[in-house]
């Protein structure tokens, strides 16, 4: 189980399959649009490129429960702790919606907002269905809450660090 700001336990098992199904549907929609990933790693260097990754409490709980241990220390929001030295994501299967929809490809940019809005609405439905708090906030806000509760990072030897070559 993972916690929220108010120390409410979130049972990831209750919504894991639905989040993965939602992420799968998003992946199909993104694939149809065909954005190009240049493997620049810009998506994970938030401060350097002027963006903030927002995610909901259910996504944060899934990330902490299913991602491998971070490869970088938790900073104040400058970068993702799951970006490796090559700029690749080591939390690929557990990454939140914002990571899945973000691409630097300028030809894809006009589609990103519509996809985000559509899938955030679906994500809210999953949260409401399971009675879990929404708490849409920056990644590091959530990660600090887990750190304060002693649940970040989790070291679970059954986790895998496999990921594909794309930085997304």
C-alpha cells in the first residue's frame, strides 16, 4: 500500500489493472499519431527545459509500487529520479500519463493537449470509481510525501529495471 498527503493508504491492487489498461489505450492513440522520440532525455530534465510533470495520487502510488528503485537522488524538482545516465527512463512500465503523452516532436505537439485532457478525464473516473483522492500535483510533491513516510524509494528485488530504448 502507498499513502496520500493525509496518510490515507492507497491499495494499488484495487486500480492497477485499470491504470495499465488506460495507459495501454493512450499508448495506442499516441502510436497512431507517430511522434518521434529523439532520445534526448529532455522529457525528464524538468527545470532545464521549463516544464513540470503533474500526476495524480493513484499514478504516484502505482509509480512507487511498480517502478524499480530510482537511479538518481530525489532533488527539488529539477529532474526525474528514474532517468538514467543515458537519459533513458528506468520506470517505463510504471511511468505516469504525463510521461506517456509528452514528446519533443514539434509535429506531435498540437495533439498532446487533446490526448492529455481526454485521458486525464478517464483517469479521474478511475480514481472516483475507487474512492481514491485525486491530488493532482507535481511529481516531486508526491515523491516528497512518500519520502517523509519512509516509502521512497522502495527496494524490492523482484522488480525489473528493463526498459526499451526510447526515453519515454
